[in-house]
């Protein structure tokens, strides 16, 4: 196992590769120690954004009460230890040119607690919002997990409830400006970070103007590339669409209607956003100077010289000292992490089917009964009910020619209640080009694609799926097998044949040579036979030497794929022996959205157990994860019997494969 430990240490570095690498494929990276940033070797200037800041003030936090309780508060202190208000004392602008702003992080990405700067309490600590005496949480609405950005506020801004927004004819919401920070880092609650404005969306929240300013941390690797709102779509395609969808539907689980937007949901550019920011800063200046009604806002501060509300640092400290002492966080209710299945966009046939032909040459999309048969799965605020299962099964079987019918295990799917999950992916054999994806691409996130490792129509299927993924996914995931036709197709599609270290031996298409000179940090055998990995049925526990060899081989292939296809996040582990390899890779990578496919487990429940362990590990880490389970009856039954889909912290998207 020494070899495994050594490789694990090397691959752990990959866990530090950030979204910049994922969104910028074919860019080499230079690995440093775990205490340093991973730098783009060809773009070191990306890390120079902090030079924009002439003065970087540091702020601390003081917690009071127990997290997840009504008494919990987070107060702020300046570098000299004085209590400060995050609303009034922290300056809006972080540099003299007024191009960089301070942002107060209220809610870290992927979390659910609805935290906010408390307007009504002295010194404006961060507290959890309360409704009818209960703490408020944002529900997980598929496919999102909690807040999808670092969410917070711009200090020294205020949306005056008596000021009418000309474009919307609505009044302000009596809050500081809300901010969505889209950089790669998950910031801590109470962090004060320096950001630059990219654009703004205008939400009409219960009849009030509620601006959402889109910003990026100036120290983010993409910061120099992001200068206006169009750069977001360029470098993070689909993210603005996902942001629009998130704000539109996030209140639906609480029984409220969809939110409305000004400008048809369009994100306005930086120039427009800066005007909004400056206007709201002026509105704040008026009430902090007592030039207008403060509308019940606590205006105490310790540093605004011209404010009649200014208090002494000693008085500020007394406010903090009067609060309960900090304590252990209280446990969250199970329902906080549960997923809700709500879609606001109807499905259409072009979204449901990848263009392909049936085995008798018919265009699947043009089969009228297919469109009709899938109507019950349209989750337009509607979940498929048990009473509809039989009808759905009959209609689906009518829609698809019997020769390619993929529903031989439909009753097993029904037993596992998979139709109440958001997505069903079916692969029918012997025609692997026929794929049905029940999904909604308008969410801007379609985190899975599949390529098939057998069948004459593999290349066509792969191209269609890659095309679909590239159009609809911010960071598409490619599920790629380990067989030669997968590597060949990837290489040919991306025209990087000369750089591929996996050289085919044309005397036997199942053998690939892995020259060590092209792969650093690893000793690779001269060649290995892919087919053997599926034939030996090696017990990875008792025969660790084989496990180590396979680990090196898979790790090397994944490393190469990450170099050249780094917008795709994972490699399919196809064999029973590959399960522990998948586990080791996940421990080291932990990538958001990482998906492992474990198709064949002919002997025991190992597949379902490891799959559940992978999913549970990632979900406990607060990451967005989509797990796949196996293809045959034994795997499905094992997964069902262990109640794996119930044990997980929240519902996972399941795809069932049929061969």
C-alpha cells in the first residue's frame, strides 16, 4: 500500500485546483504546497488583483449565544478591537479610486441558514432571520444546495422605502444592498472581503425593489478576467441563468409564489450597477446624518464622525457584553437538508431527448407518443404520484419500440421510488445511442452526461452528449469509461492526439501504453490491458498489490484527462475493482459535482455500499453531488434493501443504467 499512499499524497494536490481551472480547459497548472494558492503558470497576473487595494482594513468577529438558536449573534470589531457596525462603520469603498468595495459576508455558499445584518439591534450584529418565532432556513430546491454564492451586503448602503425606483415604480426594501459574490472561495460568516462590481439584477420581492449586486472577490483567480456582466457568461456560462432561477423559485417551498423580476430577469451591466450602488450610498448618508426618517433602523456607530448617532467604543463594548456567552451549536432539523423538487419551466421534447434514431431508423424526437407519454414526469410543481406509475409504465412502453425498450427493470425503479427523484436516465442495449434524459436544462445546470463504452453508435452518442453538456452546463461532467474507444473519441474530438499519453497499440485495441515520461509524479507500467480489469474479479482488500497498480493506472488517466479536459470533472470507474479507486480519488479530490459510476457488481453489495459511502461523504461536506448506482437487478436490489437513498443527508439525483 506504500504506492497507494504515495499517489494519494500527489493527487491530494488536485483538491486545490479551483474553478478557474475547471472553466479554462487545457491550461497547465503549477502545484505548490497546501498552504499556497494553485497558480496558473501561464497567467500569474490573475493573482495580482489584491494590488488594487491601497488600504486593506482588517475586521474581526465576536460570537454570542449558540449557533442555530434565537440568541445567536455575530458582532464586528475593528483592527484596534473596538466594536463596529457592519452596516454603518465599515466603509463602502476599499480604495481611493472607488473601484473596489467592502462586502460583509452574511451567508457562506452552500449553507441554508438565512443570516442577515440585523437593522433593528444596536451595532447591527448578524443574526438568523426569524418568522413566527422560528429560525428561517432557505430550502434546498433541486438542483441547488443552499445559497449558490457567498451572500451578503454592501455596508453604508440603504434602499430607502420612500424612494421609488424609476424603472420599476416600486419602493426600496429598507435594507442594505444585497450582494452575490461568485468567486471560487467559500468565505466564512462575518468575513469582510474586497470585491468589484460586475452587474446587478432587480428582484421585485413582495412588491419592493430588491437589488442583487453581482460581484467577485478581487483575489479570485478569475477577477482580472471579470470586468463586466458579459464576462460572467463568458467565463462561467450558465451561472447567471442559475442565479435567476434560484431567486425565482427559492420561496416556493414555503408556500409563496415565484418571485418577479424587473428587466425580464436580465442582469444589467457594471455601469448600471455602479449607479445603483452610488444612489443607495447617498440614501444611507441621508439617514445616518439624520436628514431623513431612519425607519426603525438602529443607527449606533463608533466611527462616522458626522453622525449624531455616534457612540463611544466603551458603549459599543457594553452592547456586546450584554449578550449571552457563546456556546455549542444546536443541531439542525432533518428537514433543513431535504431536497424539494420544483421546476418552473415545462419540459419539451427537445430538452428530453438527445437527437438520435431508433433501431429501425426513426427519429426518436418525432415520435408523437413519446412526448405525450412523458407528460406525467413534467415536474411543473408536480411530483409523480404512485397512482400514475402504471399508466406511465404503459405509455412509456408504447412509445418506445420493443426492440429498444429500456424499461425491463421499470418495476424495480418504481419500487425504489426513483420516479420521485428529479432525473431518470435510461440507456438501452443493444443500441446505446438511445438515451432518455428527463431533466430541465433551463436551470442552467445539467451536471451529468454519459458516454457508452460499447456499441457501434458510441461516437455519435458521445458527440451528442458532449454537445448537450457544452450548451447547458457551467462545469459539465463527463462520465468517461476506461476503454480505448473512449480515449480515442475524446482525443479525436478535442484534436489533441499528439499530446495524449495513452498511445493505442493497434495490434490489440484493448491495450494502451502509458509512457512514464509524459506523466509526472508517478511510475507507470509500460502497458496494461483494460479488459483484464473487468475479468479478474480481484478482491481489493486481500490483494492490495493489484489494487495499488490499478490505482496508479486510474490516477494517471484521470490526471491526464484533468490536464486536457479540465472542464469535465470526473472519470468513470467501470469495474468492481475500481470501487476502492473511486473512493480514494474522492477522498483526495472532493470536487463539487463529482460523479462516480459503478456499473457492474456481479457478486455482492459492494457497489451499493461504496456508492452510498461516496455520496454520504460528499453531502456531509456540504457539496453538490450526484450519485449513480449500478445497472443490474442485484445492484438495484442491494441498493434498495440498504435504504441507501433514505440514509443520505438529502435526496441525491439517481441515474439508472440498463444494459
